[in-house]
C-alpha cells in the first residue's frame, strides 16, 4: 500500500488549460504539503494544510488553488497553465516530525 | 524562499569511499533533516538532528550540526553504487520545512 499517492504521474498539456493533481495519504496525518521542484532541483514549498485548514501559502500565483476535502486528501488545481509551470510537483504528509512524499507529478506545459 | 544550501552541487566517488555533503542555512531552526531522492522518485527521510544535538548516527550515516555556524554535514561511509541519488537537507522552523537544491551523489562501481 502506497502511503502517499498522487495522480497523475505525468501530465502534458497546452498553455491556457486548467488541470488538477490529486493527492491522498493513508497514514492518518493531519498536515499535508505541496512542493514544486524545478529543473535545477530546487524544492520549494507552495502550500501547507493542517486538518483541512490552510496554514502556509507561499508567494504562489493565485492560479494555483489547493483543495482539501478531508484531511487525507490535498488536491492541487492550476488554472490558465503557463510554460513556467512546467516542473515536478510533490505532495507530502507530515508525521512524527518527518515528511512522507508522493512519487511526484511531472507537469509539462507546451 | 530556500533555506538550506547544499555543497557541493555534485559529487562523484568510487564505491567504498566516504561521501561528505554539507548544508548551510540562515535562520534559527528546531531541527534539521536529511532526505534522499532517487531519480524520478519522491524524497525519503534519512535522519533528523535536533538543534540541541551535535552529532547523530544511523547505520552508515553520520550527521553533524553546528548551530553557531548554521551548518550541517552528512557523511555516508563505505559508499555503494546504490547510494547514487540526490541528497537534500531540510531545515525545520516553527511552521514549515524548507529544502535546499540538493547534492547529486554518484557512486561508481
């Protein structure tokens, strides 16, 4: 059983489209995150949710909107995709002071 | 903004040698963690060291922390080809966990 799973693994889309990435964790953790990893491997925090409440919202364009229907899920919706959004997006959940990462979604905007 | 900065950016060694990676950061922390990322995969937690600790061991891993210099090092002893991966330090403050850009380690068989 995968602890933190995100789908899809690969996402190729055109500029201007709207897309979503889903994330689910079965670890019973209260806090979940979205990170963006660029081509230089910098891993930048985007959002953090604790028990469905937003606690961190970094300087991210408002085209990015996280949605947490329950504490096991944190989805990421992106409107009006731009070329610069191309990156790998990682979902993670926090437990026992550690982060548990999903395997990433590679987003390519053409 | 990024917090930790790893050094070197890339490291290539022979199997059996030791690998040392460094991390520097700028603000106060509660703890510092090291993670490993294999190509195409998510990060996996390796070890956590608290701000009041100076050294910690886990198997072939040794982590040091110098809060006066705001730096940490990760030593992997007797490296194996399977240790080839990117290694990230993460600094943990009151509200979040921030990563550097990682050190890409290649261990040649």
